C-alpha cells in the first residue's frame, strides 16, 4: 500500500504545477511592477538629443506631472505608438519627455523630423545607462512622474487610446489635482 | 470554396479521430477482433483528411488567396514561392495544423510499420494517438481555425515576418514538431502498456525505435533552431535559454533519458516504472512547451499569440492528458520489484545515475523557465531568470553526467569484475586529464577552469567511447572485426562522440569568442583576432521583396586574402521592418561573422565583428547524434524479432480460432 502511494507523487506534483500555470494565464506579463514606483527618478546627467551642449538632469523634470517615454528608432512598436503620442502632444495635457534609448543621434533626429516630434524635451541615452537605472525591460516603456519627480506608474508596451483612457488619464488627473493642491498650500 | 473544403476535411479528420479513439477500444473490451481491426483503416483515413487540409492551406498560400485571414496575415504576392509554402507553419493557426498533421503522420506510420506487433496493443496505441488528435483538432477548430475568411478581401497580404523568411524556417519547425509530437508515440505505447497491464520487455522493444525516431527529429529541430538563431537573428549567439528554447530542450533531455531507460527495460526487464514515467514526462513536456509558446504566459522572442482563451484550452488539454495518464500510472504501474538483480558496479547503475542526472538537469531548466511565473502567481513580484542561473546550475550537473557517460559503455550488465573497470579506463582518464589541463594554455595561455573541465570531459567521453568500441570489435583471439558491432552499438558510439564534439564547440565558443563594435565605411579597416577587415564599399541590392544595403568587407590575414564577406541590412517593403543578414565565413576551427548595424553617417555604418572559434562543432555534433540515432533505430533486432513475434502472434490466433 505504501508503495502504491509513492506512485501518486508524480500526479500530485503535476497538479501543483497545473495550479500555477492556471494562475499564470491571468497574469499580464506587460503589467510589470517597477521597483521604482514611489521613488524619485534616478539621478542622471545627459545631453539633449538635438543639442550636444544642453545638459538635462533629473532636476529638470520636476515641477509638473509628466510622462517619461522610452523610445528608439530600432523599435517597431515605438513606430506604432508614435501617432498616438503625437495626438497626446497636441492635446497638451502634460509634457512628454522622451528618452531616446540606445540609439544613434542622427537616426533619431531624422526620424523625428520625418514623423513629427511629440516630445517636450528629448534625453539622449546613448549607452542605456538611464534605461538601466530605470529598469527598462524594452522599448517602448512609459513612466508617469508627479510634480515632485516621483515615479508613480510604469507601463511597458505601446500606449494607445484604450490604455490612455482607462489607465493613464485617470491617474494623470489625480496627480495633477494633487499638484494643484500642493501649489496652493 | 477551396478553403472551406480544407475546413471540412479537417472536420472529417476529426470525425475519424473520434471513431479511432472509440471503436478499437470497444472492440478490445468486447473481444471483437473485427472492431479492433478498424483501427488501421481509421488511422489512414484520419491521416488522409488532415493531410488534405494541409494541402488546401498550402494551395491557398500558393495562389495568394488573401480572403483567407491566415494567408493575408502571413503572406504577400511578392513572397518567393517556397516561403509561401513554409508560411503554412509560420503562424499560430498554421503551426497548430502542422502539429496535428505531424501527429496523424506518426499514427499512420505506427499503423503501417506495426504489422508484426500484437494487434490489440497496436489498436490501443492508435486509439491513444487519436485521443490526442481530437484534443488538438478541437482546439484548432474552436479557437484558431486557419481557414477563417476575411471580408472585405484585402488586395495584398501583410507578408511573412522577415525574421522567418529563411531556409531555417522551412526546415526548423517541421523537424521540431515531428520530434515533439513523436514523443506522443512513446507516450501512447506506455499508456497502451498500462491499459493492458503488461509492462514487459516486448513493449520496451517495440517502443524503442519510435522513441529514437522522435529523438532524432527533435535533435535536428533544436540544432536547426540554434543554427537559425545564430545566423539569422544576427546576434551571433547560439543558445539563449529563452523559454521557447527551453520548451524544446526539456523534452529532449527527458527523451534522452527515456532512450537509455528503454534499453534497460528491454534487455534486463528493469526500471519499468521509470520508463513509463519518462515516456509520460517526455510527452507532457512537449505539451507544456506547446502551452508556453501558444498561451503567452511567458514572454519570449518567439511567442506568436497571447490569448488567455487559447491558453485555457491548452491547459485543459495538458491537464487531461498528463493528469489522466499519471492517474492511470498511479493505479496501474507495476508494484512488483524488478526480477532483475544488479550490483552497484553495473551498467544498470550507470544508466540509472545518468537518467537521474538528466532528469535533474531537466528539472532545473523547468524551474528556471517557470520560476518567473511562480513568483508572479504568489504575488512576490516580477523577475526574469537569465542565462547566469542556467549556466551556474545546468553546466555542473552536465559535467558530472559526462563523467558517468564515459563509464557506462565500458561496464558490464549485472556486475563487473573488480579491477576490470580500472584497467579499461585508466588510459582514457589520463588522456582526458592531460588534454583538459593543456587546453586553455594552448588556446590563449591563460588558466581557465571551465575550458579545462569542458574540454577534459569531452576528451574523456571520446577516449572512453573509443575504448568501448575497441572492446566490442576485438575478438577473443585478438583480431578486430567491425562486423562484431551491432548497429545500435555503432549508433551509441557515434551519438556519444557527437555529444563530445558539441561540448568542445560550446566550450570554445563560450570562452574564446571575440566581439568588437566599430564604425566602418569605405576605406576603413579593423583588426580582430589576427584578421584584418577592410571595408571596401556599400552596394545596393534589390531582392524579391526587399532592398538591401550590402557591405563588401575583404578579410585578410598576414597580408593574404581570406574571404569577402557581404553582410546585408535589409528593408522589407511590406512590413517596413529592417533586418540584418550576417556575413559569415565559416571554417572548421573558426567563423568570422559580421553584422551591419545602423548607418552612422552617409557612408559609414556601425558594424559588429565577431570571431567565433569552433562554433560549427556544436552543429556537427548534433549531426553525429542524429546519424547515431538512425543507426540505432535501424538495428536488425527490431525487424527480425518483429517477424518472430508476428509468427508467434499468428500461431496464437490460429490456436484461438481452432479452440
């Protein structure tokens, strides 16, 4: 009888694994928790994409609720996301800061000249150091940053109408309201 | 009209599968031979109609029927014809169809080649294969039919993903699927044996050539995949421990263990539960692989579709197949202790140790693959497990495995005389130690423990395999004769040497590759590993469905011309996707590998130069393994014994008829 029970071990192991696989189906791999949520933007000092002389630091991004968008010319999903960012930029809801991630300066500038530039400022992160500090999984990736320069939310993948309306916009409005309150006091 | 015929034909195939899964089993239960024999025509029918629907899908691709959604998404009128055909298995729906087709091929093959086996047993095997076919065909028809139509009909197709437009794609998935699905046959044999309650050595002997065949295809599929990743993805790597790669590697590890366990069961009637369990595991891991790839639970460069409803269906199939078979195993597995006795120093022990090591190695890969999911499901955050984990855990286990792998072929069944092993293996051990210790110093003069261990164990496996070959071919009077060696022994020797060759390749390329990212343009030259690379010019090349900028790089060594490399940067017209096509000069001891990156100025490009020593050995090794497998599978024993089995079975039948 004891021997018989041993023969059930594989079945039990499999059932346990099945439970995890089942749970795994309902997890969204794009929904990555950032270790940085609730923490300030990592300190950096990088050149502006369009201008070698102009240095941008993490301090430059404070003051307003903003969207930090990691992009590159080598990334096909960024091209897909681009028209929607252009629309957002025209609506003028919040500044969009671009992080040009592991890219070539000339290529990036040419791309923006051709397709339009939705970014208030573009940070040139050539060797991906800032991306590494942010824990970027892959482009495109976006971060909602509040007026104190604290990262509030990260979204991996291209932003579209649905994501913006359902997830990002409500948070932006909440953060902007908080910023106003802060400014008043 | 034509695509609907394909759909209809698939449904008819499903109907055949339903009949095949029930009629022969009813026949077995009612002891009605007439019903049992229906298994054969039903298998051929199932195969024929599924084959027909594959042909129809291929035809829709060939005539550019973009009203079929799957064709519109994966083809384009400008796509060369052989890629159109290969696009049949280039996406989710089509690769499922191909999966089912491969399964029906195996079923038909089992029906065809099993004339000599016990009729009831084969009927059970075919019924089990039909059950699996039902599951996947239903999945395809209900959630992802490749024959769905589009309206309005698009003028042009979206084109096949450029990454997949390559000879690698034409052969890699079919091989891999035939391998994956091939383990369904050993699974079906194991289940049929459990159903019949006769776990004897006859079952193991029948199952062995099928297991070998599946293993050969899987070996081929994996190494083609690795080769494809090497030259097509342009990363210059050959193995990434990506979830999808792991998904094909795990069944291979277990399949390898199964191959060896089956030998023991056949020859010594031992390890019967092991063999059954490994058969179940090998196929379960194939299913798990399908689940991982098709459900998108793990993100990977390979994932085609991420759709929870599809994932749910596959999980259900996985649960039914694996849960059902493990339950059957728990109730029916033999409780009896094996009658075969063996001592610690015996071939049985060696094979058992190797099997355990292979299973543990597979377990570590499984753990690493599913760990991110596990942590996530327990709400402990998101992590990813990368190559450092796999290298740190997998490599040491495999190194230990190689030590036993050298002993196995040199040791006797049951027990070995004391001192015999030492006498045989002392020379190989000395050779391995010397070669291993010298290897890193010969390569670059620096101490490197991994190179020592890698080259050392590979030499050990080679030397001890040759020692075993020597013993097999040597007559008692001291003369040598190759005729003394059976085909399965020859196969073992070739395959084991293949492992050694691959290990040398893997070790060298992992430790001595040199890579350099540089800016290059006309007139610029660079040095790497003693070679001089002169960038001559950039040419514009027009392909059938792309345009490319092609660098012309002349390679010289010590002033002498070596080769002209032509790396491409391709722009595919339809998907507006850029692809790099590496320029490779291959050699037995080194590859020179150049990829063109982004343009840095009007004439200059970012170029990556690679020097990859011994990288070809990886794939030469797997060719050895496959050839070894073919020899082992074609061993005379399977044929002659089958005939005698058949005549015995006939005699039995005749007896029954007269009784």
